[in-house]
C-alpha cells in the first residue's frame, strides 16, 4: 500500500505533524511520501488566493486567518498521486489545493483521508471561529469580513464546501475536542469523523540524564536554585498564543512571591519589548528549528506553560510531556486531554490569570517526590498514546479499512 501525504508546507505546526507522521508510517514499514506546495515550485496560486481575499478582509489582522481555497494545483497527473493507494490530505490552504482540486482528486476513485489541524474544513473560511458558532448551521455574518451579512463570502464558501466535498472522504481530527466540534458542525455532522492524535519520536524527545540536564541549564545561565518556566510560540506576539495572560499570571506570582527564584525561557520570534514586560528574568534563544536542541530545552525546563486561547493538539505540549516536563495551560481545545489536570500538569479555565498563576505555583512548589511522579506520568502519557508506533498503527488500520471498502 502506497500512502501520499499532502500538506501546503513542510514547516509550521501542521507541517511538522505531517512530517512526523511520514516518519512514523515509514518506521512501521509503510510506503509513504509527502508532497508540499514548495515541491511544485509554482507560487502563483498563493498570490492569487491572497489577492482574491483582499476586497473582503476586515483588516490586516485577519489576512491569514481566513482562507478561500479558490486557487490551487491540479495533482491528478502527478506521479506520486498516480502511484498512491490512499491520498491523505492535511493542511492544504494558501494556494496548495482548491475545493475544486480536492473534488477532482476524489474523481480518481482512491480513498481520501483528511486530517483537520484547525477548524477551516467545516467553517465558511476561518481557521478558528473565535467563539462564533455560525458553522453549526450555515455560515454568514462573518466577523472576519469587511461587510458581513447573511449571504456574505463565508456563507457562499460554506455552500461551495457542501456542494464539492466528495462523499467518500474520511475525516480525522488530531484531538477528541475537535472531533466533537466537527461532528456538531453543519458540514460534517453526517460524515465519518475519527480522532487520531499526531505522533512524536520518543527516542528524540525524552528526559535528560542528570549530567546532561546540568550542562544544558548551565549553558543557559541558569543558577542551581532557579526554576525554569518555558513558553514557546512560532510568533510570540500572536494573540492566539496568549502571551499577555502569561505576563499577568507571572505578575501575580511576583507580587505574592517577590523572591521566587524563577527564570523564563521564551522560544520563538519575539522582541525585547515583549520580554521587558515580564516580571522575572528571561532568556530568549529565538526560533529553534533543530529538533535535538528543542528537545534539550524542553527537558532542561521545570514547567511548560501554554496559555493559548485557540489551539487543537499543540505539538509543543506533546514535546514537553515526552521530555518529562509538566504542562500548565488553559482549558483550550485539545490541551486538557493531553495534560490532565493534576495528572500531567495543571489546567485553568480559559483566560483565568489567577488560576494560571496558581497552577504555575502549584507545579513548582511540589515536593521532589510528587514532582517526579508528575514528570513520570507526563512521559508515560506520551508513550501510551502519542509515540510513533501507536499512531502509525491506528492510521495503517484506517487506511486498510478504506482500501478494502473500495
């Protein structure tokens, strides 16, 4: 059986998850390939997509938060598509595949699996709904658009999806949370939706030995008595990632514990203005692309904090847990199912700065024995549910079932 994974980029959250699945499938003995928009070398669909949305966008802040899927590449004659027994879509926006392209792929008669990395597949164009529930019936009056109305662009795109989505697509979500939301949507409520998480290489992302742990912390200038809190985002200023809520939580902790020996480690694109607002000393290594270095930074930290306001099944949470580092965050998306409250970390209600501050304090104040139990449970959760062999097996069983049903 030959499996072809399709994703717009090889980078970004979905791109990383897709490449990890490719590795997991190949490690399980499957014949799998990955095709991205970059591999095709033609950029005009990307620019056509962006330009076609400009007359409708509310402002620049939503420019990449809403996708039309009007332009893309016809892949029916591509050699990898021809040899594939299963076509597995992932994140296909920004000019990689149009709705019509997907419809044409389905005309080949091959099973199609579509893994959802956000909400776009069942909305009228937004990748996250920001609390709007119009997708539960038919979209319209969209908050992303300059002139919202009952029959606006989001409503028309929703209707196009309803018309063009092939009947034989098997939808998959990375989290149980997104599966529940998708099953309740107007577009997917009568279609098959299954939840299978992203995989992770537990031989790469793993706890450090004592000597490696001390060396990693010394290289970051961390004192022996300091505790390390880690925050990571591709772009720290992205409102969805909730950095301002982390600032608020840390300010509360500073007020109640002014001498608390805490250092903040910030990964991602940022600037000194953001870091200056933190009440504790910070270290910002920037955007880390090398997975080995990333794993070391997770394992060298005492706590990973993810105050995201919108998220699905964040790779960062999985990476942290795999390294035995507990997680504190909000009750957002699939985060609570990854890091159980008081099991692998601490989960506060969304936007509850006080609760997040208490969670940070609770984890870092645990007696050594209880903290080590927390670390052990974090690692065991990943080994049980997210490691490569487990996820690859679930997908291979799904592929086989679909191929046999054709």
